[in-house]
C-alpha cells in the first residue's frame, strides 16, 4: 500500500472516531479542520477542529491508530462534560 493511501485511511478513520467521540461522550457536533502526524512517530495522529456553528470553541484530539483508534487525549479551549 502506498504511504499516502495508508495515511489517508488513518486520517479518515481517526476523523470518524473523533466525531463519534464528541457525539457520544459530549453530545456535540464537531467540524474537523486539520490533522497532523507528530514527528516522533508515536503511532498517533492529532485531529483538530471546532464545535459545529461555533468556531471559537476549538479542540485537538490525539488518536492512537495502532491501538484500535483509541482517543488518547482531548484538549479544548472550552469545558467538557465529565
């Protein structure tokens, strides 16, 4: 498999997991705006975005794609439900 194709598959799945996380855990609809693979190759991808219809509420989610696309951590500039 070509590297770009594999990267696209990882990003697509990580994006889906991030959207589902916010919908199921926080009851929020989100818009994904970007992604970034860390340079240290930790087998994770950073997914960034904002709450749908409120671009001031931003987040970054770390998705561990080598661990069943687990949501490793989420950082936001707004409060999340516990």
